[in-house]
């Protein structure tokens, strides 16, 4: 082993610190190919580069930074060497790109190899005084490339790919075979789609030119003709924006485009209750939905009411007309406003009108783009040929109405027509009405059920790929025939002789909760809730755990389910089927006649469910007086106890809110949905729910006691008054009102709000109330005060999720914490530090706009 | 957001070492003439000088012990040893802690009962601190005691390890030590492989990880022992040579 040291100096936060770092150079780093073996090479080094390959590619930093989509989605690039210098600079500039490239590298089918050139004795370069870090890195990259060229001398061709023309020339001078990505793409025969995926060349130069132009323009302000060539005003630079924000001139917020009117948008700024309205294409100024933007307010008196018009994307010519009309309308409106202002003795009606008006503003700059991948299709009447080019310019219409059309280039038009495709935005220049983007992949035909389902999943950013190999490797080797090991049974409390039952919706495959009840000699009851022990199978930090954390929930669509865990676990080994021994995590209470808790026991158990009932079956058994078997008696006792629990909860002020749950009846053969019906709640539904709530609360108390800082809990914040404004206003018409100060008061006022002859009114009101409330959230106990732990909807001082580990990741974490509090299995420091639990909670937030089954509590 | 990877997927640490590799170690013994024994222990950029005086008469009479020698430890960290210039007072918690670690580690190893009512004083000076300072101190003191010729039952060797990002890492440098993992400092008796002292910082570690970490650190200690033994042999040979030269 060879040692050498360099000294690096670094300054941080104004204080000049002398940071000295060691840097070891090594002899044992391999080249990742079986063609070359070095003496003393480190043994476990794997060699992904194929020896049959024609050429090995070395990518420059800018290729990975800008062409990540192409690298990710096309198999065109194979046998690629990624240099450590490149990876390090990517990690510094974009953690997201870094994660994506790491994912590609770890894919064994892609044959990517990371060469640690910074620690290789032959490829390390010292920085020269006066040289910029960027220049030094480029030199390091070229040095590594030339090392590869020399080492593989004639055996295999080494191609260095860079889009930096200066670097390209230097590399060629040093005798490295180098190309730009476009030259390389044009040589490729087998991957026609690869070219489409590339971000357009010379983009940066173009931008530079425009910026230069702009600067010129600024200097000659009279030169108005030039100015008019641009469709949009210029964005301010980051520095100007931040200065403006600190001076209070600009505001920062997230933009939401009105889905019904493309020329209207709202910006929510932190610390302001009301959002600001932005109208007109020029004022929105190239901001795309969910970007973080800087806005400047128009003078205070320019308040605008929401336009009730619906404007969608139209063709370009029509659009201009629309805009004109729109501007006219705007003028009228402002005139109206002026009139209003003049008329100072306004009557009450006018006052009310003004209240619903919002402060208007315009966008002066973009702080952070939040572009993602968009699904959509090609606009048919826009197909026209560009002169002399083999590329065709097309317009892409996104499925999401909030997103503008995107201009893309392709040379495979025929293959794209009438297809659903995925596209990303690359840039949006001032002189272009639409943003420029590039094609990523084709999903399939428009209108196909499978394809459209996938569109829904992509649009909501649900990870839905099938489980990768690493994850599947975590499954037990025996697959379905897996048996509980004897030593595991010995460790647990054996409850297999108890009469344990499960009650679930019909056709439920992932049963994660079971119940039992038995009479004790002292007249009390023993009630147990048994939850599938997922944490026994899914160990912390394993690939399956990481994947589950990423998915965070199981997502239910009409015809399919996007599982959080592989089906072998979710539907088989963890699911508590009838008459099969299963591992569980149990909460067992001793309850008295009135269902008050005498004592609680937590622990790992092994059970054997005696009956897996559906809600309907359970209800029938309970109501049939002839049935007198053990199972039915259990249901009756549980039902009796649950009534007490429900009563006590209602007394404390728990809300009975309604969110309409629908149920699809499916054709049993074709799996086609036939009809939609409102889901009927039966008495036994409440039975199960009550005990699950009780279990969740008991567990929450326990983990909070043992992990006062890092317990993963769930809270439901008290509602915000302003969000109820609309509802309360409409209620005034019925002479009704709601008191939202506490759950109890809200619950009472909801009960009173009844209109005779309209039984549905109360239900509707409950639905609207649910919608107006803030969402319940996960949090780490150390981040808030105890009084803020309150769950408003359930009126519980402390609450967590414990009962559905098969379909919610939060429950898995809670299981681990509980196990650790019982000294069964320790948890890593990830779950014992409030900061890292806080991070986990952030990921667990249900993805935007997705209805998740049973998510109401 | 995880900005740094302490061990990258290629298996290299920030400074280019693999997980179980020690830093470069250099040992120099007997460079100071004014004291009875001295040693400089260099581990990467951590540099510790230890010197030993004694056994001698006890300076502060009240501290004398009737049946064995008394160990006094003085610890000094140069202001320029760390990134930020800090001056540690003699009563600083960290100074007192390190002194007590040294005393407790060496009390059972030194044959103190041979020198009743006398004092063995140990001075430690940290010239550069880049992680693993406590371990380097223990190693330097062992060597200085050997150089001073004080009878010991065995070598005491120490090493530091950490459990970070679900990896066990040996011989931490400053960056790895301040990364927030659980740090284990262990000192062993080299020949009998007995663990004399262990210390944990920022605890909470799974039992199985702790065992793995301890094994790794003990292995590191025995590798350090080999180097220390070599240095001792070299030093003894030098002394022998110079003495025979004198006699001639």
C-alpha cells in the first residue's frame, strides 16, 4: 500500500479554519474489467465492464448533470466508467442527480463501474497554485481517461464523452479518443429513441447570448423594439431576488396554477393567510405549477376577484384572441374596482364582495423549479416539418391541465402519434411561448386501461415499478412453504389455543389485525389485538425496508393495488389467514365491565386465527340468535365492550366525520369495474375500529414513555379558522353555524345542524367539514410540545399508527420502537434521534392528492 | 440531507482508506533527554508526545501512598492542535477525563507495589489532533513507560472505532469522529488480549453491532501492538549498541 498526503485548506462561515485532510493513494484499485488484472488488487472488487464490449465510455460531469434522463431511461449507454471526481462534483451540486446516477450504477444490467481515480496512485493530480477547482477536476478527468486509454491499449477502445468543447479539444490533444454526446448518439444504430432523450445542444450558449442581449437592452432602455421580440419579461437574478426579499419588496411562495383557468395562478406565501392572485400570461411569466417563485405585489388598491371563466389550452392563434379578450375583461374589472373605490359609501354587499377579492401580484423571478416528468400526448395538428432537419418539432399536451404545453423535438413522429408519452421540461426562454423539453419514454396507446392507470400513477408520483432483485433477495428462500422456526416460537407467547378472529372487508387479502376476547375469573375481560409482525420479516436497513420506506403506503386503485411489501409478505407470510400459525405483535388488555383498562400487556406472540370473517358474515352471526358458538359469542362480547369505548370517546368530543367511501363492484371474471356504490358501514365495522384505536393509543403512550424524543406519533392539528370561512358563510344562509373551537363543540354543533326533510344535508355538512380540516400528520415527539400532540378528530391526547404494518410504513417504525421498548430487539440510532425520525415523517406524508384507503384517522 | 458518505459504495472512506485500515503510524522513542522516558506516537495527522519521570520522590507529600507508587498525569493540548484555536485550562472537563482514563488504564498494568511511597509522573502533549486522540495518548504513554524502564506486566495498546452509517469503521479521523456515530475506544493488554478499558461516546448501539465493533477495534489494537513492539525492539537495540560502544 502506498501512502501520500495532500493538504487542503478551506474556509467556512467567515472564520478561517485551517482544515487539514489526509489523502491516501492506493495501488489496489482495479479497472473494473476482467481484461486487466493488477497485482495486489483488492479482492472483492467486482468487474461489471464486459470484456466482449467494443468500447468503454467515460462520461464527463456535464453529461451526467444535463443528460440524466437519457442515461436513466435508455440502455444505449453501457459499459460506462464513472470517475470519482465526476461523482463528487455531482454530489456537491445536486444530491438528486447523485441519487439517480447511483441507482443506475447499482443496476447490474447496465455495466456501470465507478473508478476511484482520486485514490489511484497513477491517476491522482495535484492542484496547481492559481488553478480553479473546476480546471483541476477536468484535468483529473482527462488524466484518468488517458490512464484508461494506456492501460487498455488497443484491447478495447476508450471513448471519452464530453459536451464541453474546450475540454474535448484538450482531451484530443492528449491522445484520448473523445466525442460529444451527439456525435456518439449519431453513431448508435440500435437505439433510435436515444437522440430524442438528449437535451438540445448549445442550450447554454443560447441562454448566454440572450442574457447578453438582455444586458444590452438594459443599457439602452429606449431600444424598445428589441424588447418586444420577447414574449415574457426577464427574470431577476437570484441575488436580486434575495436582496428584494430581505428588504420586503418581494415575497417568496409556491405557485399553484388554477386548473380551470390557465392564465390565473395563486401564490401561497408563508406567514400570510390569504394567497396572492396572479393573472395573465405575462404576469405568470413562465412559472410552472408548484415552482417556488418570487412575487412583487401590485399597488394595494388593485384587488381582483377570481374570474369565473374557464380557459384551457388552445391553439396559438386562438390563444392570442383569447388573451386579448381576457385583457379587455381585465380592464373592465379594474375599472369596476376603481368605481368601487370611488364609491366610498359602499353598502354591505359590496363589502362582502371585496372580501373575496385577493391582492394581485406578478412574478419577478423563479427561486426553485419543481419540474418533474409529465405524461401526455402529441398535439396532432401541430405536426410540421422543420426545413432541412430530420428532427420534427412537436407540441406535447400534458394530462395535467396546470402544466403548459411543451415543445419537443423528435425524429420518430410516427411512433409517437396517439401514444401516451412521458416528457420533461429542459428550459423556458423569453422568446418562446412554450417551454422546451425532451421525450423520455412511451407508455402505450391512448385510452388503453393499463396505460391510463400508469399515467395516473406517474402523475401522482407513486413509485410503482415491480420490486427489484435486491428486494426480492430479502424474501425467505422457502417462499410459500416458509415455516415458523421452532426457536422463534419458543421466544414468543403462544396464543395458538385462543379463539382469535379477524373481521375485514370481503375479499381482503392482506389481513393485518385479529382480535380475541375471553372472560376472566374475576369478572373482567381479557381483550387482545394481534397485529401481523412485519418487523420480524422486514429488518431495519435491508433493501426491502428502504423500498418500503420509499413507497410508504400501499396504494389502492380500482383494478389493482400498488403494494408496499412484496405480495409474498403482504398476502401470505404476514397476512393472518384462517387456521395458519402466524407471528404477531399483540396488545392485550384486562378490561372491566365498563371497558376501562385495568392493565395492558405488550409482546410478541404466535397465533392461529380461528376464523377470517368479512364484515357481512360477522354481522350476520351476531344478529342470528340461533348461533351460540365460541366465535359468535366473542363477537357479541367485543361488540358490547366497543359500545362503551365509543360512548366514552364521543363524550370526550370525538368527531363522527364522513368522507364518502365508495366501493367498486367488479366483474369476477374480467376484473372490469361494473358499478360504484357507497360503502355501507355496519355495526361490526365500528367494533373493529374501536379496538384498533384503543391499541394505537396504548402503543402511543408506551413508546412516548420510552422514547420521549423520538417516538413516531400522529397528530391532527386544530382546524384553521380561515379554511372554514367559505363553509361558514354558506351556512349562514341556512341560519346555522359551526363552533370549531374544540372537538367537543364542533361535534355538538354538527349534531344540531339538521334540516328537516333533507336527511342527506347533515352528512354533506360532515363531508365538507372533513374537507375543510387540516390533514393529520406524523411527527417525532421531540419536535413539539406535549399539548400539541392532540388528535383533534379522535379527541385523543396522543395517538399513533400501529395496526396496519402491511400497508403503512409508519406502523413498521412504531413496531420497531415498541419492540425496542420491550427489550426484544434494539433499534438503530435512526429511530432514536428526533432529527432522523422527523426526516422519516416527511417522507410518510401521503403523496399529493391520493386517496388512501382508511386514511381518515 | 446526507451530504457526505463516510464509506462510499466502492468501499473507500473519505481519505481513501478501506473500512478496516489503520492510518499511517510512526513511532519515535527516547528523543527527550531531560526525562526518564519519552515517546512520540504519530497516527495519521494525530501526533502525541508522552514523557515519563520516575519513579521518584513524591512532590506533594500528602498524596503519597504507603505501599505503592502514585501515578500523576498531566495533559496538555497545544492550542494549534485543532482546527479552531482553543485553549484548554487544566481543569477543563476533557482534560480531567483524559487524565483519569490514563491513570485508571495504567494502574493495574504497572507494578506499582515495587516502588512504595514514590511517584511516577506522566506528561502528555498533543501536538496535532485529528481523531483518536485518547487512543494515541494511551499508546504513547505505554511506549514512554517502556522507555523509562518501569516494570509493566504487558503492553497496553489502544484503538478507536466507530459505528457510522451502518458500517463499523476502524481508526477514526476527526471528520469520522464528529459525524455522530457511536464511538468506541478500547485498550487491550496485547499478549493476554484482555480488554483493560473501554469507553463509549454517544451510546445506543445494537448489541450485535457492539460486538462487531469491539472485535474490529481489538483487532486494530493488536495490529498497533506489532508496530509498537518493533519500535521497542529497535530502540532497545540502539541503546544496547550505544552502551557496548561506550564500554569499548
